């Protein structure tokens, strides 16, 4: 009672729902879902009859107050999104912040997340990585964001829509260099799961070979800049400072 559970749901394979997720979803008083019609299918599949209300980008602030009202009434809530972990490029941030600020407990369940799942099989460094979510849709914004990441030495993880994948890969090649290793994880946990790796151009060539390859959900991962480059840059900067009159 008075608890908000944050519950990840499958990203393509229903078998990935956890036993604990099913238990929590069945036992809470109310489920806040990004899209109730979409989630009802998942809940029906598992025979869960808990009532669901919508919580999405457009009603999140006003909904948060209402949901805190439920918690104040000793009711328990679960937050889910259409797929994967809520708050990870999905709704929920204002709600979780508001619930914590109001003094109620937020209990997270571990579970599916496309970024982490993709990274775990990509063969890129995982000791350090950064999650960049979706790049801006327009070329100028995307280029600026990538420029800001040019000397990032950690593996970078991006979400992308099939419509923009070729443009984004082209920008990655242009801004981060044509030699940078890229891995795209497509339709993870689904029947046609595929990992494509190479330079940005190699991956673009693969996508273009058969137009239907551009369909499906994907995570783009990019190798970090070589660490020495960082040191070289620091050195050059120090030198430039010394030379300044
Ligand atoms: N909250 C989700 C999570 O935890 O992964 C992410 C939601 S975000 C709106 C959707 C994006 O996640 C897609 O555009 C794609 O980049 C990535 N994604 C989701 N499911 C995927 C899958 N099965 N395979 C590859 N990428 C996926």
C-alpha cells in the first residue's frame, strides 16, 4: 500500500516478463500505462485484470497529482510503458520524482531494456558506456549532438527509429569518423534478431542491400574515441595555453 512499482515489460518476446512482474501487476490496485489499449493486450495474455489508466507525455504532470492521491489513500500502483523499462526513453520521470518528493516508496523491478540487452551482446566495451537515447531528428541538431560526443571515450548507445537509421548512420560516419566501429542491434528478442557491425558505411551498405532490412526496432552502438586522442587533445590544449601571450 502507498507504493509505486516501476515494472519493465518485454521488448518483443513475451517470455521475458518476470514472475515478479506478473505478481506485482496482478496485485496492485491500479496500473499506470503509457498506452492502455496496447498494455491491455499484454495484461490479457497473462490473465491480469487490474484496472489501467493512461500516463503519457501529454498528461503526465496532471496525472502524477492524481496518482499521488491514490497512494495517499493507501493504494498501490504499478507503472509500465509500451515496452521495456519505464523512464528509459519512455514516460515516468515526472511521476517518479513527484512520488518520491511526496514521501512515498518507489520500488523498481529489474527487467527488459533494449539498451542493456543490445550492449550485452555487441562486443563493444561495456566497462564504461553512456546512454544517449534518441538523437535529434533534424540534421543540424543531430550533428551538433554528435560533435559534442566526438571525444567521448565510452561506448555510446542510441535508440533510433527505422525511418531515420540511414541518416543517423551517415551523420555518425561524418562526425565521429569513417573508421569508428558501429554495431546495430535489430529486433532484439524477436524472431529476426540481427546484429550488424562494421564502419557506419558498412552498416549503411547492409541496410541498403534489401530495403526491408530498414524495418524493425534498433539500437545503434558506437565505439568510444581512442583514449590517446583525449590525451593528445589535453596536451595540445596545454601547449596552446602556454603559447598564449
Ligand atoms: N523503455 C524502452 C527500453 O527500456 O528499452 C525503450 C523505449 S523507446 C520509446 C523505443 C526504442 O527502443 C526503439 O526505437 C528502439 O531504439 C529501442 N528498442 C525497443 N525494443 C527493441 C528491440 N526489440 N530491438 C531493438 N531495439 C529496440
